[in-house]
C-alpha cells in the first residue's frame, strides 16, 4: 500500500475539520453544497475504472470463504444492523438511516490496508471487491425500501434518480472508457483517477461539512449516538468472525481477511446515494461520514488483536498458513 492509501483516514479527518472551521464563511458554505455530487461522481468513476469486473469469477474460487463473507455482509449484517439501530437510534430516524447505510456497505478501499496489517490473504480480499461492489449497488436500495419505506423517509423517485446519477452514469462511462481506450492509455487514465480518488472524496467530505456545519453543531448529541451501535456492531462481529472461522476450519489468513472484509464499512457509494436519495435530510450523509471516526481506530485495534490471536496458539494452531 502506498503512503496516500495509508494516510487516507487522516486526510478525511482533516477534510472534516477544515470544512467545519470554514463553515462560518457564508459565501463558501452557500456554494460548496452544489459541488458534492460532482466530486462524488468523479471519485466513483475512478473506482469503477479500477474494479476488474472481468475477474469476477475469481471471487468464487474459494467458495467456502466467499459464501461465508457474503452471508455475513449481506444477510446477517443488515438484520443485525437494523436491530442495533432500532435499539439505540429509535427516535433519530436520519441517524438511523445513515447508520444502516454505513453498516450495509462493505468498504471498497481501506479494508485492504488493514488486511495487510493483520497479515491476511490480500489476494483473496481483493478478489471479493467486485462482487461486494455489485451486491451493495443492487441490495442497498432494496434493503432501504424494505426497512424504511413505511416511515415516509423514502422517496422512490429520488432513489431512482440517485442510482442513475451517481451509479449508472459513472459506471457506464467507466465501462465505455475501458472499451474505447487502448491498454496503455486505459491504464494511464485509470491510474490518474486512482491517484486522485482520495482528493475527490476529501473534497466531497469537506463540502458536506462546510455546507452543513451549523446543522451538525445543532444536532451533535444526536449524531454522536451512532457510536454506540457502531461499537456494538464491531464487537459482536469480531467475535463471530473468530468463532466461525475456527468452527469451519479457516486458515489464519482466511480468518484475518474475513474479519476485515466483514468489519470495514463506509463505501463512498452509500454516501453518494444518501445525498441524492434523501434531499433535506443532511444528517444521513453526516452520520455516514462521522462513522469512520470510530471505525478506523477500531480496525487498527482489530488488526492488532488478530495478530495476537495468531501468536497466542489458541486458534488456528494447525492452519497458520
């Protein structure tokens, strides 16, 4: 992992801080909100350029690992996440929706950093990226409709518009780019957008907090309640991953990879969909960005915990490699 990828969490935290500091500049705050979609679409275009959809079949080479990961990410996690939100966030519907979207979308970038730190199987984790990406695109709108359509928070027209603007168009443009450009030029364009993905995301995060700084400070107590169910999610899934990996005879590397791909959250896709699907509900987007403030230190601690498990001899004693 290069230095920029390792510093991504720090860059995002600085984007939040600077956005909030400058939120009292009226001219800036009144205009940054209009730029959020632009930055997110550019970032997602670069993400779709990078994701090797032609390698999707690699996800299924290790069927036991892939099926376990998908069941945890897309069946257990939404049900458990909704239960946690219902217990801890009832009465804060926007924070509840933001938490649920955060929980439902597996990370598409920095989970690889923590997988490497925990000495997991990096190639196995990379192979999951395309299928995780596709499933979250397909299932996120479905789960939102199932769980939240009854409380009048969902607008189907806005949801459809959101999917068109921030998913379908960037995805289609990325695939057209791959078809039109020759290999060398395609790699250069993909590399350029890959290098600037964090810049676009940081600019989007800056714009969100700059244009909604007053809203955040007015609802700070409500926003911070997201930390309670988020910590409960990490703690429960960390234990489940360990016990399940031992039960079904995973190697240590498989266990470490499973832990990171089922714990790491915060896909930029969820942020883009939230901003467009819930106009006038900015707290949803703020909750999605606030989440990583607790997630990132937790993932670091989990990577240390995984290495401690490896060295303890209590688990995976015959299946370290």
